[in-house]
């Protein structure tokens, strides 16, 4: 057994991971206390990485037209079909759609192959869905896509503003760093600006629950307020910026009184002015912004409205100061470095960069091959699939992402894929919503197998090391593309034997014809800011031992660069930053009588993207076990839905059926749904089906945060919970009889939540005999109420368990899961446990309630009981139950439970005191 260093494949924090490797297995993971991103911390998703590994559920062999083939056949077919499309329709009829899950080396080869040698500009990435507006805002303001801050700035700040970011759930380790910094520095203030009251508010000194889409109005108002109150840094503005007058004039086209801004944003005027005063009064201000800003039809303007305020106050290029865009994926920034977006070339060069096309062409030219780079940008993500639907693009190669789920108007995307002549999918999971549309399926390596580099939100390049061999015939993405390139006749330009060879070329290109960058990490004399030429020539040994380092990395800055623009010089032609004129506009998807509710979308704490990885770890499935709709209690009453009831959302492109959660933190008139569920985990819970495809005109990023929906109750005739052994398939007949279903993996079985329409069968025993392979062994039925419990055994080993009735009546399912574990091990049920099987628990085995702490599997019931027993603090609960003692993600929820219990006790004490007061009177 040995310990190896790698990085986490989830969010953009980019945590270092220590993996315990025992032969061909990883037996455990821990945070790397030497990595500058996390210093030993891991969130619950990172802590469960080793639980998501294994061959089960993996693609193991290539397939062509539904038939398994060898690699030579698959690669020859890919090359032949791409060539055929190009011959018949031209270079621009082929395309690629990539992912922030790819490593930088994969991205580099893809960009070089498609743009450089296939000659098509139509290569984009799912980073378009999360980071494109931030990229465009950076370019407009700074002249380059450059995040100026580093994580240490959170410890150095006097004020941290979270805008459109539920940091506690989406970037938990960074949230814990901020939480620790605040506990160590009582003067550090935190402001949360978000339509929803989220767990991030637990450390907030001020919360502004603004109306969705009004962020630009708020920050325009802040800019005007700073000018009116003489809080601008006039010296910094004169020396280092341009555009203040025009930006202020645009802001003042609206009424800039605090009262008017507060009314438009629907926030309290006193709270709003408090925020304005705090921001204007402090120099060391960090504004963290993420998808709540970017995923908008005006996300670029919102980003620039934030940057404007930092430039106007000189709050940039200093320790603890700057606008800080937090990326959603582990390598969204790495993809941007190598040209993964359709409007980019490579090494932070764009099509409009003077001389860039010629420079990249010359760099990629070999003795016998000259690249054929396009003259201009290609289709961005949504536009790409619209072009496929129109028939203009006839071949698409999709790598490590799932546009059939994640793009808006996802039903239209599926129709486009269904009619596309050539769909190639590189994927590691055997079951995704995308694979039915694939003509060619290529099995790829996954985390713990992939070998290369990633760049996190603070520009830190880290190694993600290959620790295990890929299972079956899975191969690395870069290798697959290199082999295709050889078969297309481009082998001389793709002579890579190792990812280190690719990284070295990437580093050399970043410095190619790039004037030196100052030791401060700031550009001069037209230099491109992205420059890692100091890392070229590492060799295999140097590459394998590469330690985390922030770019730029040059001969003059060999140790990397912590923060940018410290000397006030920017990457614009004149070295001056630009304040951008911003005119706020609301969401395009308008509300109306048919769809009166504003839809917000986002992530949940324990899940990642479309759950192909986190769905393999049972303990990550039980914090939010089913898809849900968060609704304010007043809206629930108005629309006739109740807590935990099934309800239906109707959007422009489709429907969404999930379980209602009453949430006082929701603004009235708005609902929230998670982005993660797919057809692999539920029947009608794809968020993308609800949304129209409206785009930011600058960045092309879709408006994923601002839908318009109607809400109505579902009235199923029955609800049921079916638990089956992991090797037992649940057939289409069962799901076809269900108006709603959700699959929830447990440790030793699969749990299915089912609900049916009135026409569903009422004779449950007959239905079980027809649909479940193992016979009914035990049952208890109450025909009058429609309740039934039944179980199927094979030689006294549990094979399935069914309860017909609302899920609120379920026992704690851990006991049943243990019985399935015994069955896996060949153990027969004891007489006593057989007797208790229909009850689903031993005597006195209580339901643990909803899972709160995923790290230690602590349920709400145990926590509430401990609070009532006197453990009324997070520390006391941790000492008794261990909850909150590992990653800390559950601490806000623990605090909420403590507060709720205190309120209940206070209310109870108050109600008990009333009769005594009356009697005394």
C-alpha cells in the first residue's frame, strides 16, 4: 500500500487529494494538507471518491452502431465517418462538444485536432453553460480572461460578498476557509446576495434577498452611490482605468436613489444602504460570484457591473481585494487556457487577436503538414445543437458531458441528436441519457485513471494523477484523439506518447512570440497574460512530480503568481482597465398567467452534475434522495400543494415531476429545482426540459437561472417503495405503470419510489407475481386502505421488499439494507428477523429521518433527539454523534435544527404559560 497525491474531479476549488492505493484498488482518500487550495480539507463528495470506483456501471468496450468492436475498428470508423462528412459537406459540417471534466492535455489535443487540422471552428465546451459570461466580462474589463485573486485573499479581506453563489453547498471547502477566516477575524464581514436563503447565509452579517435578475441594477446603484458619496478612488481611476464617465452615465439612466434601487431589487432600503456603505468604506473587498450571475441572458453585463465597482474603488490587485469568479468544474479554466471555447484559439489567443491565427498556424506546422485553422469563431453550445437540428452540422463528437440533460430546451437537443447522421460519444459510464443517440461509443478512463493537469478557480495548475489502470478496454481521451488523428493522416502533428509531451507543447505555445511578463505577473508591451513557458522542458520526471503552481509561470516568475494586476497594468493595448457601460435588463423568460412562477435552478450539497459519479456512492444519495421542488409555504397553499406531496412543474419545453419541499427561504412567487436528476434516476425530473434557450448576446451563455413555470399538485392513486437486490433488474413494465418514479441507490440494494395513476393495477399480489421474478414469500394487506407490505425470499435470503403507502410511513431503511447485505453474503434470515421483515425494523429501531451528515450518516431524528437531550450546540452534537466534524458541510443545517428546536420549546413554554396568566388575572 502507498499514498499518492492527486486532485479532486468535482468543483472548481481544485482540492488536493491523498489516495491510499493498495494494488489495483484505492481504499481511502483524505485531503492533501500540502495543497494550497484546501490544506487538508475535503467536502463529503471528495471524501467519498473511493466509493465511486469499480468496473460496475462502466463502459468497457467500444461500440459501433450498437455492436461491440475492437479499438482498431472503432478508430477506423471514426476517421472514415468524419472524413466522409467533410468530403460531402465541408470542414464546418463536423463539430465537437467538450467538458470541464477533461484534463488540459485532452482539451489541447481536441482543440488542435478540430480547429487546427479538421479545419472546423465548431468546437465548444460545457463551460459555456457556467463560465462564459465571466470570461467575456474579464476580457472586456482586463483585456484577458484573467481571475485576479487567489484563495488567500479570503483570509486577507475585510469584506467578502457572495453574489449568486451558494458557496456552502457548491464550493464547500472554500466556504469552510471563509468560515474559519471569519472566526479568526471578528472584523471580517460577509454579505450574501441571493434570491434564496441558503446555507451560505449561516455566516452572513447581512443578507440581501434580491429579486432574480436584478444584480446589475444593484451594482450599478452601488457605483453611482460611491460617486455621489465621494467614495471613488480617483487616483486609481485616473492612472489605471478608462470608461468611468460612460459607465456612470449608463448607471444614472435609472433612478439611483437608494429607495428606487431597493424597490427595483425588492430589498430593504436600510439593508441595501448598509451594504453600499460597507463596500465603499473598505479597501480589502472580495466579491465572489458564480452561476447566479453568469447563467443569465445578461450575465456578462452583471459581471462587468461587479468589476466596475472594484475598479472604481481601487479594490483590485491588493491582498484581500478583487472580483473573484468561482468556476463550477475542476478544469473549466484549463479548457479556457487551451482554446476549448468556440471563440478561442489556444493559449488565450482569440480569432480577433492580431496575428493569432498565423502564429498558431506556424507553431503547429510540421515538416509535411500545415494546419488549416478557420478564420473566425464557431457555434457556441446552444447554437451548435441548433445547427445540428437544421442539418448544417452533420457530425458531432461529444466528450465527457451530457447535453441531452444539461442544455436548456433539452427535448429539442434530443431531437437534434436523433437526426444527426454521425454522433460520437466518449464516455466512461455505461448508462447515460446521451448514449441512446450515439452511433459510435468510445469507453474512456475516469478519475483515478486519467493522467494530466487541471487548473482551478485561482489559476492554480495541479496534477491529476493516474493511479489505477482503466478497466476493460477503456482508454484516455487524448490517446483516442491521437489515434484518430493518425488515421486521418495527421500523425506527424500528434506524435505524443505521454500526457507530459502534450503539456510541454502547451507550455511552449503559451510563450511562443509572447513578450516577457513582468515579475509581478502583469503584462507589458503587448504580452499575453497567460504564460506558463516557465514549465516547458520539465521532462517526464519533472512533469510527474509537478507541484501546484499559479500562472503566469515564466523565467522571471518561476514560482508562479499569487494575484494579478498588482501594479495596475492590465492586458489591454494601453495597459488600462475598462469600466463597461451596463444597462440592466431582466430575464427574457417572462412570467404570465400560464406560467406565473419564477424558476431558479442549481446544485445540491452531495451531488455533482448528472450524477454519473456521485450516484455510485450510496451515502451521497440520501441527503436529498429524490428530485424536489422548493416552494414557499404561501405559494404551496395558493397552488394547492403540500409538503412531501408530488407536484408538477410545466415549463416552455416540458414537464418536471418531483416531491415538494416547503422552504421559508424561498422568495414568494419563485420555486427552486436541482439540476442533477436524469432519466437514469427519475422519470420526469430533467431541469433542462423546463427552460427556453435564451442566450447572453456577448458570451452565448444560456439563461439557466430564470425560467417561468406553473405548479400543480399530482394526485397519484397510490405510492409505493420497492427495494430490490442490486442484481435484480426493475423492468419497464413496473416503470410504465408508474406516473412517477425515482431510483435511489443504497449500499446493498436499489430503492425505487413509485407512484401511479388511477388506472394502475389494484391487485398488488397479482402484479407482483407478474412483474417480480422471485415469488412473494410474506405479505400483509389492507384492501380497504390500499396498504400492503410484502417481501420476496430465495432460500430465506431477501430479494425484494415492497410497501404500498406514502413514503412518510416508511421505517428506517438501514435495517432492511443490512438484510440485503446478508443476502449478498449468502446468509439466511433468522427466524426473528424474518418475523420482523414486513415491519422493516427490529423492535425499537426508529426511523433516522432525512440524512443531514453524509460523512457520518447521521439522520435528522438522532440530531433532534440529541438537541432535546441538551446537546444544543454544533460542538456538543459533534461530540455525541460526530456530525459536522469532518467536512463541515452540514454545520449550517445543524444550526438550523438547533434554532428550530429552540423556537419550538419557546413556543411550547409560551403556550403553557398562558392558562396560568389567565388564572392569575
